[in-house]
C-alpha cells in the first residue's frame, strides 16, 4: 500500500523469490515515459525509427559487447515501447536482467540527450518509465509464442489501445 495518497499503488512486476540472474530467456517490455511516441512510427505494418529509436537500436545491439553472457533474440521498437527476448547465460559474475536493462536505458538516454543537446539545446525531459516489465520464459512453446508476438507486433499496432 502506498503511503502517499496522491500516487497510485505500484504493482510488483517481479516474481517473488525468483533470482533474475539465473540463466534463461526473458521477455522484456520497456516503455517510454507517459507512453510518448518518441521511438518510431508504424506505417503499413513497418517500423520507421525516429532518432531516439535509432539510438536505442544501436545501444541494444551493443549490449553483448558489454555483457558477453547476454544473448539478444527477437526485438522490436514500437512507437512508445520496446519488446525483446533476452537470454542470460550462466557464468560467474554474470549480470542480472535488471543490470542489463538498466544499462541499456541509461546508455540510450545519455546518447539521446547528447544528440538532442547538439541539435536543439538542453533536453529537460526523461525518456523511460521507471523499471520495466518482464516475463520469465519457461519452455519452448512459450518462447515460440513470444517470438511470434514480437514479430507481429507492428502489424497489430493499429488495434493497440496505446496507439493514439
């Protein structure tokens, strides 16, 4: 229960007692602050990246260089959120899922702020919502279903309630 009556209660989005540094596959959703459509546009079921989305793509693809025990799978940059499958491999000192996603969000935001400042002056906003959503992918059937969901997400954007 929230102690500040002006703020809504936050739903816990992690499994209790689950170790998010365990090897496995994770379905991750990262949302733009206030669901602002800062990342891309969707036209005829195709994703067209905005500058922030381009920076996110570049940053995302560089994560395995930073974290060699991380493998990236299907990934889509929607107008106001990102869906991805992240695989963590077991190794000593391997990063947790929160560490990987936190690094991505921080690196992408800093690169975007630098670009924005060079183009337009100071950027006073934020890009990301606090935290991220994840689901532990427990078997091959679930992995295949998530892969299909990610790959078909742009085609479903027209019917998405978040689509303005």
